[in-house]
């Protein structure tokens, strides 16, 4: 049930109108969610917007170009641009698309032995490798990887790992978190 909270905007499988959650009644056996004056089972609701007032979000008029970070004010579902925000200059704007601020990663600068046994997946495939060692090379400083379902070993630089691999446990890039 922790999927929903008061203030989230949802729609139902029965109607396309987007409504804010007014109240949540959680008992040990059941849970119901109030929209306007009616109560609904959470299984029939679909989350549309769960930003909270004052939350920093990324916004865009073009789904591929999230370049602005603004403070969320409210979601107005009847508008073509339903995300209403305020910027640092106190200007209010409407946006067609919004998302939580995305974390930024950068390649690791040097190998750390805590990276050993990290399982990585080649992006776009299901091929998994585990970090088994480090081979110092003045040019590349290669990390040794072994295929998890075999004995094939490969050597890759930290930059290659960042660009081509993700962590199996959480899907994040193999790199240092900046923001």
C-alpha cells in the first residue's frame, strides 16, 4: 500500500479523469482510498503524479529534453501542460512533461578493491560478468571481468565499464554518483 499517499494524483481503471487522493483508510485487513466523496480499492487506481509541493523536478516541453529544474507547485490534469512549477526567479510555468531529478554518474577515476565481486551486465543484453581483479596498465588500468556462467575473462577500462555496463543489483551505471 505504500505506493500511494495523500495528495498523489491517480486515475482509475473505470474512469480517465485524474483526481487527487483526499484520504487513505488502512486497516490491518483492508485499505481504501478516498477520491472526492467516493472510496476506492487501491488495486483499481493508477498513479499519475506523485510529486509533492516544493519538490525539485526536471521539466520539459519535449519528452527527450529535460533541461530545466524547477519547484513543483501542483498538477492540473485538465491542461495540455499539466505540471505547474515555479523557478528560482519566482516565475510560474506549465510543462507537458516532468520527472524526478535523475542521478548523474561519471566513470570511476581509479580502481578500488571494494569493486571486486560486483556483478555487471552488458547494456542491452543479459550477459553478466563479475569483477574478479585488476591489472595495472599504465595506459588503461584494466579491470578483469569473468563471465558469470563460464570461464571467459575480459579486460576493460573503468571508462569502458561506465559506458557499456550496468550493475545487476540496481541497474545503475558502473560509475561514481555525482548528484
